[in-house]
């Protein structure tokens, strides 16, 4: 979503509303949220080509207290036949993708839903997202809770792993990526490609950065025929494990103030090296995307990301006769 689609708002008063029915509109959301407080803007996010709702929206209040009240009292309310998930807006991809604070729950009894997980786990800390995986038949028996801090996740694992949820013993542990679950499934490589390098980088400096991850055979920053630096380079490691570690730890990180992209270097095939594709102009009409925005205030220039979180209301719903027993 382009930031120009939003007026400036109080970053701490911006909410994400997910699991929306595709027919939910900005007018429906305004009618739902405006009784809580002054709404600055609402946007249902849509596919830019088809205009179809992507199933989530952003609701921006004028003051944080109203956003807190909406989060506390309206989470999992039913809109157009579906319970919706409301969370603080989080635009930091490093936080979402790092896995820090993210836990996995499996062997859930089928009647347990996202709301049950939220009320059960919110006693351990602020929750960024919470969801039971579902298909057309209902719950798939597992879910995820992403806490704001790793400490909160560790407390939840320590206290609840192996407990009974609705008379069914569950497993709770740190969420693992597919790569962590299947470390041997990826391709073996030793040559790493790096782009986004600053002009101050040279072969020796590149070696200093990457040699901490293992023995390097060669390092090279690329220049053109005139000697002008082209912003990328290659590092060849002795072992695949060291190359993989460098990719995992450096991709997306800042190096001398610039974000770099680090990944497996792809070998050029003979055909790619010798054949230069022809440019064939192609014209296609592409309709402009619908604005899809309700504005109670004049639109301005930017929608700032939020990095602030309010304290959620802790507490379990109902008793827990055997371990922890969320109510369905």
C-alpha cells in the first residue's frame, strides 16, 4: 500500500483488522468502529488489478485511548459473518520475520479458536498476532502466537507446554522456520552473492565482514570496464554450512548504513551467457486501482509506521479445571 493513501495519524492509534470477509467495505468498518472514538481514516487493502479485498484493513483513530478501547472490547467481534482479529499495526518487517517471540501450538482441540488462544496467552505479555490455522473444515489443530518480546514467549512455553486445553494435552514450543525444520532440504552452495554495497567497499573489507562466518576462498567486489563500482560482489566459502550461516545472518542487515541483500549465487547457464533476449514492446491497459479509502479528515501525505504497543488486558476466560482450559 502506498503511504500516500493515508493521512498522517497518531502512530500509536493505528489498528490492523484481519480475517475480513471479502465483501466488507470501508463504510461497514466505519459504522463498526466510529462509536468507539474519532476515526481519522479506514482502508480496506485490495488487489491493485482486480480490486478484490485482500482480507485485511487498517483503522486509524485520532487518539491512542480509543484504539486501545477498540482492541480491548471489539477483538474477534463478528463482521459480515466472520470474527475479525484486531492488532496494533506493525510495519517493521524485521520484527515479523525474525521469529523472536513467536511460538507454535499443536494438538489443539478442534473447538479452540483464535479468540481462545488470545485470552489464554495474553497473560504472559503483549501479543502482536494470534491465529489458529483453519481450512474449509474448521481448525487444523495448530496455531501461532507472536509476542512482542522473547521473554513473554519463553514464559508461555515454560508454563503451558504439556498442559490440557479442553482436556487435550498440547505441545508448545518456539516457532521454527521450514529451513530450521528441514536443514538438509535446501541446495548445497558455497558461493554467496551480495548487493547493495557502499562505494567504500573493496575486496579486503568484504573479506573482513564475511570471514567471521567461516573460511573464505575468495572475495570480490564487481566493477565495470572503467573501474566504476557496481554495488555488488561475491564471496566463496570453503564449506556450505558457513555460506548458509552468512546468508541467514546478514541478509537484510545494515552494512555501513546501507541495507544489503545476501543470498546463494546462481550459476549462469551457457544459454544465459550467450543469448541476449530481444526487447519486444508490449502494451496492456491496466486500470487504476480503486482508492478504497474512507476519510473523515482531509487526506495528507504519509501514514507513519507504529512501533508502540499498549498493555493488553490480561486474564483467562473462565476456569481451568485441568491445567489451562480455554473456554470455546
